[in-house]
């Protein structure tokens, strides 16, 4: 088959799945057909649009319920949640944080906000998420646990203060293995589960395998409230501290303004929380709809010579973004060009973080699979239909 015909077949398969023959098909558009307007109006009428309000409390209760985490703390967006989670995990200046090079830049940025140094270990080809084997190789070659029980990079002398795996596009990585390794090496685990609301390993929700997990409700995520995020934890002390530092570390008092440590204004406004409560009501429906879309894609692409990223056995993906793997970068680029020229929005993986200027000082351990995926991976339209 000619390459152009191949791209045309793929593009028309996407149009079949979305039952749209001509119009533009976005990558991931939000859907607001529940109680969004009702709750927004209630919030405006109440005048409690800002930093306190009943919807924020509801968001935190509902997120804990849905994920099974004991505590959820709402934040202004996912990046802020990540920054706060790293602070809570004990990430400090001149420590090292292990993560994957293939992620949205926010994962790495949060590490830099703490003035810590990212260490990039590889991802697995079949999950696009952090590879436990690469993590273990790094630790065996470079790390040791000192007399105080602290994990140190022998080569640089720096403390290894956290490991931050990310579940790419809502597909679940080998998180149990990663959690075991982190435990053995005394490394706090913070899951960037920004993309994986509704994704499970066994029956445990992503974001619950370490000390802390993070969610995002940005406009392109599975559910959105414009901008929003959350921290998940089972630890009561961490939860209290999370709420405290994300709300300016103010000591409660009727009129005094006294803040007992460095705090941040990272809270979720009540008006965003109103939107999120309405979205959370629809989440189960969105998830089953997205699973149907993924099944349709599998059916439509069966006879075409392209691979569709699949969840690992024993895991449940939320299918946030369906993902094709092409044979090489040339084919990837050919399809990106054709589909976008023809009104079907597609996009490549993120440029590996180690290639970007802000990360010039990062430690690059292994990135072979990450580069392999960067060369081949394309996200295709995945909105709720
Ligand atoms: C979306 C996302 C975040 C957080 O993004 P915000 O836009 O700040 O909510 C963090 N990490 C990853 C991997 C993401 O995809």
C-alpha cells in the first residue's frame, strides 16, 4: 500500500469511530452536559466563588471516594499539586528525583521548582511509563543506603529524595514493581497520575501506590474544571500538611493573619470546584464511553499495519488518549501531516525532557525506549463521543 493511502485509511477509520465525515475532530474536547451550569449558577448566587466553599469540600470527599484514597486535597492545577506533593515527600534543594524523560514537562518542572535535580531513567516500550528494570539498574549502579537509612547517589553524593513515575495517557505502568523497589531503597514514591483518573492496577486506583499521588483537571483531561488538580494520600499527617501549605499555611483564627511556615496559594477556587462536582457525576459514564471508543479503534485498526497501545494484563486504562505506535519517525511524521491536514487532530509524544534547556543539568541515565517511543508514538482523537 502507498504510504498516503495508508494514512488516508487510518484517518478515515478515526472518522468512522467518531461518525464525523467532514468536520474537524479535536484530540480531546470537554463535555459539559450534566449539572455544570446549575452548580456554577449556585456558586455565583452564593457569592462564594473563591477560596472557601462547599463545592471544594465536596470535590475532596468525592475524589477520595472515587479513588479509594483516604484523603484528597484539591489544588489550582495539577502542576501545583505535584509541586506541593514533592515538598511533602521531602524533596529539597540539591537532592535528586528520579523520573521518566517521556512525560509532560510539568513532571520535570515540579522537580526544578524544588531546586532538585531530575534523574531520567527509561520507560517501558509497552507502557510508555517508568521502567522498573531501568530504575533498579540505576539504583544498583549508583545508589546506596547510608547508616541513617537514607538513599544516596554514590556518584554525586546527593540524597535521592523521591521517585516520580507517570502513567502515560492513562495506561498503567508497572507500578507494583516500582513501589517495591522504592520501598527497598527507602525512596518516597510520588505518582504523577495526572492522566490516569479512572485507571487501576488490579483494583487499586493509580496514585495510591506511594506516599502521594497527583491528579489534574486541565481542559484536555478526562474530566475538567478549567484548571484544577488534587493530591491523594492515605497518610493523615501528610493530608493535614497538604491542606495547610496549599492554603498559605495560615493558622486558623477569626481575625489574626499568622502563617507558621512557608505556604502557597495553591487552592482550588470554589467556582472551579462547582464545575468539577458536575464532571465527577459523569465520570463513570465518560470512562465506559472511552473504553468503548478504544474497543472500536482496536476493531477498525485490526487490518491496518499499525500498533495500538494496550493496557498491561491486570490493569485497567482510562483510555484518556488512544495511542498509535508507527514503524519509524518518518511514518509518524507522514501520518501527523496527513491527519492534521485533513481535519483530524493528532499529536506526537512530548519531546523528551532531557532535550530541553531547563533540564540541561539533569542526570540522563537511560532513555533508549523513551527515544524509541518519541519517534513512533501518535495520540489520536479520544473525546467522549
Ligand atoms: C496534565 C498533566 C499535569 C498537570 O497539568 P496541569 O495542566 O497543571 O493541571 C502533570 N503531569 C502530567 C503528566 C500531565 O499530563
